[in-house]
């Protein structure tokens, strides 16, 4: 029994199976992502936009040149667009022309002063046969003498030439120059609480010589005549020689005469305007308020309420804007009419004009009130803004 194993030697155990080794599959060679070439679409869009802006600006320039070439008659209408503010489905219209804020003139051809704007709107109303009356909506404390006179004369010419009545509708404030432009109207409507009147003239300057002396500034003034620096702010009034005092008194007399002349013009416009209005309305059942014989006693610069002005004959009727509309319809012989306004449409030239007029020397303090930017000269201006 040589093949038999000894009883004391057990068989060797079977070794555990070895797990297979995992080999990851070969990764493909990564190629860098191709950058897509940017298109030129945004460049084309930019060029198209720039060309469009240049084209619009060119059209605006051509329009302005064409209007200027046509003269006053052409410039009165083309740039003024009509807008309906009350559509009553009527065949005829009443034009509403506002006079709001400080009445200022402007001789700059690139801008539009209030006097020139009102005159052009009146011309536009005159050219439209469907416009049968005009309402001058006044909310102004007054302003420059010449600008106020220009508006008053434009209203006189409009009524006489085209036989279309102008009704003044006074809002909360129609004083001094605000009343001046209302006086030539055929009818004046004011609210009981309207502030009006202030018939008078103001010319004002400041003397800062005392301040100049404190900071060591001495002006050197040379004139061709002794009255050339009549309104100079640097005169030393305290230490005048007898001859200089006499000259100063003479200057004051000259300024007083000039102010009196302008003041006389104001009273003349009131008297003639009210007389014309009463004569024009004399055939009506309601001829309006005749001018009181004592009205001149109140033409001393004082503010009047609408009721006081009515009692003095400075106003024809008490009421609001709707009352003025009814009066305009009555004068025009119409049962109803659309109310329209004229405005100059926005232009790219206005943007460039605004940018071109920026003044680095201007400092504005915002106190919630836009103070008037007054230039040198005489004003029909209510005392609240002096």
C-alpha cells in the first residue's frame, strides 16, 4: 500500500480563485473644441443704425432750411402740428393757445421765444378755415415789456384781419404782463380767485460797490458820456461829490421818465383794448363789463382778485375754462366744436440744440420752484417774482 497517504497528513486546501483585473477601455483622443467664428451681424446692424440717424438728421436740416427759405408765412405752419384735446365730432374747431410762465422774448433763430411761438400759432389758426375762434389760456405773472407788447399786437392784428374772436381765459395767475396780453382780447374770463392786475412797470438793478470795497476790488469805468453807466452796479453812492450827486439825481429823473413812458403804454393798451371789446360786443345781449371810471386808481401795481377786476371792468365774466369755451362757441355761432392745440414736434435738432447750449458756468439749486431767469431790462412783472 505504497500509494496510500498516511493517516496523519490531510490533503492541501484548494487556493481561492483570483478575480480578473479590470482594464478600462482606451479613451479616444480629445480634440480641442473649435471656436465658432463670430459673425458680422452686429457690425452691420450698427452701420445701418448710424446711417439711419444721419439720414433723419439730414431730413431735419433740409426741413429747417426749406422753412427758412419760405419766409415768415412758411415758417408759421409747417413745423406746428395740430393735436385734438377734446373731440366733439364737430366740423369746426376752437384753437387753444397757452401763455404760461414768464413771458420772455428770444431773438435766437435756433430757439422759439414765447412771443414768436404765440404769433406762429395765431397764424396757423388764421390759415385754417375750420378754426372759428381762439382761446388764450393765460397763467403767467408777466415778463418782458417788449415780448408782452409783441403778443398783444399779434392778437390785435389777428382779430382785425381775420375776424376771429380771441377769448382770454385766466387761470390762477394772470398779472402784469399776463393781463397786458389779455387786454386786447374780445372777451376776458377770470375765476373769482384769479390773481390779476399788477398794472405797472419795474426796472431793477443791484449796487454791489460796498462788497467790492470789502474784498479790495475797484472798478475802472470809462464812458463816452456821464449817463452811459446809468445802471452800473459798481457806483460808489456814499462818497459822491456835489456834482456827482446832481448827476445821479438827473439819472434818476431820466429813468423815471422812461418807466413812466412804458407805464403809460400799459394803461393805453388796457384802455384801448377794453374800449374796443365793449364796442365789438355792444350789439350782443351781453356786452361785457365796461371799464370803470376809477380803474386807473387801481393801476398802481397792486394785485387784484378776479372778482375785484370784474367790478372794475378789467374782466368781462367770472368763470373757469369751460365758461370761456361756451363764450367762444357763442361768438362763433356754433353749437359745438373740437378743441385743438398747436405744438412743435420733437426733432433731433432739438437734442443737438440742447446739448450745444449746455453752460458749464450754470449752477442750479433745486428748491422745488423754477425761478425766472430774467435778463436786464424793464418788466411787466407781478411783485411776487421780483
